[in-house]
C-alpha cells in the first residue's frame, strides 16, 4: 500500500557507526553491509569492495516513519508536491510517510486515490501511503466509499484538519470499519470551543489580545470519541496531541481497553506559547496550537509512559505569501520533516533510544512494516551525526515551503544518509566517501 | 527609539520624558499660529485599515503642528480592495519615502510586521485587540494633569476587556507608572489568563475603593456572539452611573461613548469626567511621540537589499 519511484538497490558498507535499534536490541559500534537493497551482514571488520561509508563517530538508526504529513497533492502544489515532500522526508531521515487527504479535491474517491498512487510511483522519493477522508469533501455529512477506497489502497481514514464533529457520523464510520478495515485517525477539536481561536488560550493570549483555543476543545472531543470507539469496538488513532487534559483522556481510555493510539509532534514537545511573546511569528501558528510548559511536560511524560505511541510531524507546508501576513490571517501549520529528529534530540526531552523508537512507531499503527536493522530485511536506515550543529534557515529546505517553526534555531543532529526501501534516497553533500 | 509598537517598548522614564515634552507642546495650541517648525520637510504617512475619527485626526493635527507633511491612506477605495497584501501596500507606500508610518489595523502584531518591511519609523495606532500605546500615553497624561501622579492609585478598568486594545495598553502603562489596576466586567468578556497581568473582578461591589474608574466601550456586535445576554442586562450590572460613582473618583473613557450603556448621562457630564481632557491630550501627546521618534534622526535611506516595487 506504499508507493514510490524505485531507486537503484544500494550496495554499500556502512563501517563503524554506532548501530542503535531498540527493537532488535542492537546498541554497539558495528559494520552494516547492504547488498541489493537488503541488509546482508551485521558485524565487525566487514570488508566490501564497493561503496564504503565511514560511519565513525556517527549513529545508524532504523529509518523514521511519519504517520502524518501533508504533501498537498492534488491541488495545492504551490505549497508542496510528492517529489519535494518526499525529498524533504528523505532529508529528515524518514523512509516512509503517510499523506493526509485534505487536498483539493479531497481524497474521498477511489479514482482520486488511484491517480495519486500512480503519481507517487513516478515521483515519490520515499514510499508514501495515503489516507482517504472519512466524509465526502471533509464536510462531515456523508461517509466515503470506505470499502472501495481500502481496495484501492487507502491505509485508513481521516478528516484531518477538521474533527468528525457529528458523533453519529463517527459512530457509523466505526461500524463500517468492521467491513472496510483501516485505521480511523482523528483531529480532535470542538469547533464551538475553538471558535475563531488562533493560539492557545491562556496568559499569553490574554497579553497579546489574540483569541484562544482552550485545551478542553481537544480533550473533550477525545473523551467523546474514545467512548464511541469503545462502544463500537472500533480502532481509532488520535492525531497531534497538545494538552495535558488530552493525555489524561487517552490514558483513561487505554485503561478501559479502548483500541486507541495517539501521536505527538516535535513542536509540541519542544516549544510553548511563550515563544509568541518573543516574536509573533506566523511559523509558530499551527493547529493544535503550542500550549504551556505544563502541557509540554505532560506530552513528554506521555511518551515515556507509553500513553503516547509515536511522534508524528504533521508536516504542513504553506507558501511564503500565505504566511507573510498578520498572525490572525495566516494559515495554520509548520513544516517539520527536516527538523523532526534534531528538534527532539536537541531539546533533550527523551532518551535517545526512545526518540528513535517513537519516530518509527507510527508505522505499525498505520499497518505498515516497522523498519528494523536485521539481516534479511530491506534496508530502511538513517545515518546521523549527533555532534553536528546546524542552524535551521529561513530558506534552503528540500521542502517547497519555508514555514518551519524552528527557523533561526541551532539544532544538533544532522542526517547524513537515508536509505529507504533499499535505495539511497538522501546523501548530505559534504559526506566523505572513503 | 525607532518605533512605538507597544507600551512594553517604554520604561517609566521614557513615558515621563514623552509626557513632559507633551506638556511643553500645550503652549503651541494656544498660539495664534498653531505650529512649530520642528519637523519641517518630514513625511508622516497615516495608514488606517479601520475606521477612526479621533486617533487619525489627532495624529494628523499633531504632525502638522510640528510642520511635517501628512499623507492619509485609508483602505477603502485603495488597492487593498483589489487584494493587495499589507506587505505590498507598505512597500509601495514606502517608495514615497515617509519618515514615519502611523498604522491602525484590525490585526494583532501588524504594526510590528510593518516595522520589518519599511525603513520608516512606525507608530502603532491600534493593532487588533492587542495594543493602542498612544491612547495609554494620553490617558496617563490626563491623569497626571488631574492628580499629579499615578503612584499608589487604584484604577478600575470596567467593561469589555476581552476585545479592548485600550485596556491592554493601559494595564501596562498604569502599572509601569505605579498604579494598581483591576479589570472588571462580565466573565465572558475577561480573557482567561488576565489575572497574570492585574486584579480581576466580576462585580462592581468593590468599585468604591477605586480612585479612577476607566469605562470601556461596549460594542453592539458583542450581543450576537452571546458574550452578554442583552445590553439591558449589561447596563444593570456594569453601567457607571451617579449612584455607583462617588465624588472623589475620576471617570475616564476612550470614546466614543455609548450613552446609557456603559455610562449614564449624568456621569458623562459630571465634573469628575475627564473624557474631554483625554481627547485634548491626544494632540500634544501624539506630537511628543512623533517628535520622540523623528527629531534628531536622519531621514532614513531605503536599504539596498529591500526591493521596493514601483
């Protein structure tokens, strides 16, 4: 159900990198030989007469998988397209991404989905999976042909960008899930509570005179939807958690045995609404909004305790002219693929092994194979220099858009090489090849 | 100081310096020729994206009293209606080489954005619900004239705090000048988190403790969003009238007043009200602000790296 333009199978020896894969238990300095795009040998003192990459002082991780990105195709190619979005993913160490269906037109019918998959086979640098919408046109009124969409390759269903606000429609989607299968991913927000809000509601919004989005806008809908999912025995995934109350709502639901998982994004793990007092930068405007330090800590604890299952970027590119406007006028969203690992690693909020694990944990939730560094597996790996410091620029991204909330920050951890589905999809230009 | 975007840009000493200078300008208005040549040849651009009577006219009068040339630009009837972005409008108008841009917009932070797009100085004349720093300065000026000092004063700001840029700038300015501020209004119209900035009350029960009562405008359109059930109910709970205002309290209002809503007619016309003095202070205080930003500064040169569209 993943599509990409195949890259020539890699034949490369990565020598002497610190190999860390929490799932296989590897945590040592090792050589990894990749032949024909598969991991052929893991050991010490391996010899290879082909391409050899010196991994000394670097780390080799299983490649990252992002269950939540916006590639903007079809219809919004001025923000991003399949080629630029997946190039951005590769530069961030991602070996697979899942694209959201809130495009123009919406991915709500099999023909639209099939044409997207065809395009991905021509253009996508790393494998892409596609979600279809829960309701036609994201209008929240009528279910899509979920069974046919699944047959056409939809990984699951989401109205991301909007909640499925009518409880009765969500219930029917969950009933229909028993036939169609596929995860139902939910953007949780009660529009009657969010209103015209543009940032987190609290002290900072009071100071700035901006309309706030209260935390309960998210958590109340999570609680409602968890109850519906529990009643129907459905499987739901909650997107981009931002508030402490939401983490508590998920923990409650999990304790009751509801089949619920969730994600948090790098910006919610590392930034708070206090940033807006320093500079009212539209790159810091996203939905859900940056919240307080207490919320940030709750998300970090949630990842450590397992209440939060994975890290997802919600990579949301917007064109420069769309973001170069007053804060209230700007669209919501930040790019995130190229900065995901470095942002979380630099903030030092989680142990390294947990960062690595949570950055690929989204795969399993979406029904995709999880990358593992193991002999016989397709090579899905990323080589990173943890020591390398770099400044996130105003421009110069692989993504077509520049609206990165980390712009101007110095981060540690630079992706040197990404191998996805067995092919080398990214190589940092300065990489020394022995 | 290059721009006046927020009261946060000023410390107490700077506020006092500006207001002391404003005081010296009162004499100009009393002359037969109400003008000084201080800023002859300088250009001030008034860029107003929202309706305004007193702010726009007092900025214009202030600039002209200092002999600056004034260009007024209103968004209606302009290329803004053809969809020109704020950035393009500002860069286009910057080609006229203004020394100062006075801007009012319905959007928070817009004045700060403009400051990044032009080489002119920028005065925030109201950015959405965020701030209106010159209003706060003229309010402090008026209170200094009336009471000498703000130190230790108990100031109540009553009404729709949620939607009020005047309230936000005044909380900062009054606090910097040594007063203690309490905001009071319907709980639906006091933003969550306000208690980090000042005291919060939901009834007028403790209003007698106030030295100054600052009433905010209650806008009709707030009814449609259920912020208050009716103007009648609002007036019953929060209207400042002769019964609630005592003889030693000073009454302020940023205008325009809704008679019979936030204020009863008898207090508007009472000697405690300084609403007229506030308007009068507008001109001299804005003269002082413009003078502060322009006098002694060389005319700005456009940066070579900033492309200015024709």
